[in-house]
C-alpha cells in the first residue's frame, strides 16, 4: 500500500504528458521588409533603389522569392513644399502606410525571372519613366511617393518598405560639343551649355555640371569625378598617362545635392599616351682636356626622367651619331676626342620621348 502513491503519481504524470496543447499558428516565413529605400531623379526617370531581397523577416536566407511589387502615389505639390521623411515607426508608420495604400497604384510587378535586368550588384534599381508627366507638363507640380513589397510563394508578402517621396523637376538638355585637350599632367575639358530644358523651354537653367570618366572597356560611369559650378570647363589632374578614357558631362538645374541630372553629352574618347618630351638639359659645357673632352650639364628634373643621350659629330661629318644612351650621370668623358669634334646632349623619359638636343656653344 505504501507504494500506491508513487504509482498514482506516475499515472497522473503519464496522463499529463499525453495532454494536447492549444494549437499554435504556424510561423510565416515572409521576406524581410525592403529597406533602406532610396529614390532619386535621373534624366527623365525616377530611380527606385533598394537592396535585392535575400533574407526573411526572421533573418534567415530567403528562398522562393516570386515577385517584387512597386507602388506609386501621385499628389499635387504646392510651391516650396519638400517631401517628408518616412515615418519612423509605431502608430505614425501604420497611419502613413494605410494612407499610402489607399491612394497608391501598382506601377510594376516584377517576376523573379525578370529581376536580373533591374539589378546592379546587390541592389535593385527600378526606373519609373517621367515622360507621361513631361507630356502633361506636371513636372515640378507633383509629389511622387514610392513603396515596395516582396512576395514569397503565392501570398507571403513582406512589410511595406519605407515610403519615400520626390518632387521631380525638368532638368536641362544635353551639353554640347564636349572636347578635350591632353597635356602632360592633365586633361582639359570644355563644352557648351544646353540649348534648352528637356521640355523645350528656353533659356536653359543650369546650376551645375557633373563630369564623368571611365576607362575604355568599363561598362558604367560610376560617381562623378567633379561637380562644376559657374563654368563650362574642367581640368582633370587625376588622369594617368598611357590610358584610354571616356568622358561625358551632364547638366543639373541647381547645385543642390543629390544633383538632378539631364541627359549626357556625347561621350569622347581621350588617349593620354605620353608624347611629351622632358625639358632639355641646361648649362651644357664641353671642357677640352689633354686626354679628351669632358662633357657636363645640369640635371633634368622630370617626374618620368629615364636618362641622357650623348651625340657626337666628328670633323668633316655631316650628321650626329649617338654614342651614349641611358646615361644617368650629368657628365661624360670622351677619351681621345679629336680636335674639331662637336657634342650634343638630350634627356629622355620613360616613354622614350627625347627632349630638344642641346649642342655645345662654339
């Protein structure tokens, strides 16, 4: 009898372990919220940029991505108004999203098989054409707001991205007649202002120019190398010798960053091959001694200096003969020099360019 309580306890425990718990809702594996969202104007497009969806809301790798949906709201914009930053969270974010969903329309549903054409690196870049607004002459008078969601499977939709707005404006047209002059340590660019704004309005309003450079063979122009204000020229002192560069220029209506840029000028190819000789040696003297002729000169200070060449013209000869090449000292002794022999010296750079030949004074 004394063992009965233990048996009863075991039976009670066994019954308790077999008791069914209340059903729990399944964990929904949805894509993470697309963030951050960046919206900017490029020429006649608004570019919507955000990280390519690769994670779930639980922080695990995303699989089964089916589509990305981009929505846009169009509002009238009063003069001087600026887009508000996205709501930080809580009730404000909930109200903002509810209002946005009630007014916005879907402008793109991009299936997984079509996403590659909209990606660059790890980012998704969707271009929303502004041409309909151009034709309606509404640019500068409307506020556009964008939001993005990602969908996994058929119905597993992410939270709405931050809702970001922009007031697109009419940018200037294409800068004209871009040209370049290559100098030894720089490339000098010049161009003419656009003839009109992109919608045909004249005169054009230009607040700044963005200058771009890439090496031949590169696919894209990256960030501009300079922003030029109040001028239609630029000196690229960072260009390296013996390179093939492509340059272009784009105009913006104001110098406010980020720049709202119009179409690019016709790009030009610039060859920076080193064809520039070093300066000639100075102070060249020929000192006649009993055993020969001693040649001395001042050093040449050139960043790509390679050496000196010495030339000689004997009595009765009609042309110079190179007798020394690659000399790095600033003197040379010609043992057994004959009376009446003449000498000259030149500097050479690493590209083989030779300076003006300096002859001895007689």
